[in-house]
């Protein structure tokens, strides 16, 4: 019996990794989905302590339409960040989710 096609884009992996705790702060976030996404109809919000972190407009990796790239407008300070995403897959299905990662303090 053949398997059905996947009908939604779910987060497959992320950089920084989901739940990671590290340093240095990332210069960009890379969200890889299980299916291609329509970046013009998708959204990523990054917050620190419930305050919005300014980011550039998300873009797709030119070599892979399953990877959305989000660049913070400034260096991320130490703390735990939440990344909330809402995407529309290439087959027009909507999915949402969130994850967190931590940026550690800079070592002396």
C-alpha cells in the first residue's frame, strides 16, 4: 500500500537547535521544514522575555525552499528566546509552532 504524500510543513530541524544552550549568539536562524514553504505567506517572530526581537524579513535558502532564514537586526543578548512560526506550505496548508533556545553569557 503506497504512503500518502505529506500534507503539511512541520519544523524538521532548526539552527540554533531546539532547546540548545550555547554561545556565541547566532547571526541567523535557519528553520528547516518537512516541505517547501511559501515565504511571502509565512511569518516568524522571535521574542526574549515576551519582548519582540527585531528581525529582517524572512527569506528562503536559494538552494532549498524548505529552509527559511531569519536574521536578527542586532546581536542577540544572553537569554532564552522563543521562536514562533506560522507557515504556508507549497501545497497551501497552514501550520504553526514554536520552540526555544538559549544564548549563554559571553565568557571572559
